[in-house]
C-alpha cells in the first residue's frame, strides 16, 4: 500500500512548512492594521450617563 510509505509525503510536508514559515509568514506579518484598536481606545472619551431619577 503506497499511502503508508511516508517517504514522499514527509518531504512535501517539510517543504510546505518551510515555505510557509520562511516566505509567507514574514509577508503576512509585515502588514499593519488600518485601524489600530489601542489608539481608538485611547482617543475615546466617555460621558457619564445622567439618570433621570438621581
């Protein structure tokens, strides 16, 4: 049964992971977010809610 032979499939697995880690991962992580949530939290000013019974 050839599907139990790990020789060709293991190399395909290793090459695909190396491609992902060495080429694609740095390209994906180089993108910056368009809306930085930390800046949004700092710039938000909250108003206290005025309750009608207080």
